[in-house]
C-alpha cells in the first residue's frame, strides 16, 4: 500500500486574501482542492485539525497479509483494525468485497485502482472494534466464505468503512485493500 501524504502551498492574491492549494495523497486516490482564506490563516488551522482527525479514523486490514494464498471454497478471517484516536467517532458499517484481478492487464491487481471496486460482497454490516490484545489496536474479525467457483489468481480484498467523526459529526468513508492469491 502507498503511504498517505499531505502537501500544501499558498499564494498571496491580495493583501487580505491568500489561496491555499491543498492535496492529500491517500492509497490509490489523489484529491486536489482549492480553498480561499481571507484575513489570516485561522481557517488553515481548522482545516489542518479536520484533516488530522480524519486521518486518525482510518482503518487497516490486519489480516490477511498481502499475498496470502487462499483456497477457493474456504473460509477466510479478515481482521479490520482501527487505531485508537482522541477524536470521537461512531462506527456505522463496513463492507468486505473480493474482486478478481484476472481481467486486468497481466492478471495483476497492481495495474488498476482497485479501491473503487468491491466485487463479490462477502460481508456488509456493523463494525464494532474492541481492544482484545494489549499489543494491538482495537479490531474486529470477520469470517467470510470465498465462493467455490471464484476465479483463480490475484484478487483484491477490499474493505469499505463508514463512520461519523467529531462532535458535528461529519460522514467519513474510506476503502482499504490488500491482494490475496486465490488457489
């Protein structure tokens, strides 16, 4: 997976107005937004706090590891981690999907943005991560069944996560994925 990165630059357009160019590079996505900030940079700090609180709410796929071999027609445990955060949030739901990469160039998941493809839905429902082990973040395990007729080869296991963040609250939607090998 690619690492997250936040970049910004400013341009003075008048004595009382500054334009902030702000981009966030998240795994497989690139967002570019232009914001106009007047008088001073107070709005920038509010925006920075919002971005920081959003990034703190991100999930991670704790298992299976990238490249795990999974026989078609068997069960697979998917561990979805959510690191603890000081920002309040309410978990709403997740969806876990599996999409074959055999139709992509070279049969590889790396040749396409798989974050926008859920494929076959293996689970859709509630998400309630808990502290279970002291050396791990809060997480929840899901046992999903790989269809017996699922195409062999690389497949993208995608987890879409929806939560409500902050006192407002505001909606937060993200996807994370890992590649597994269906054998």
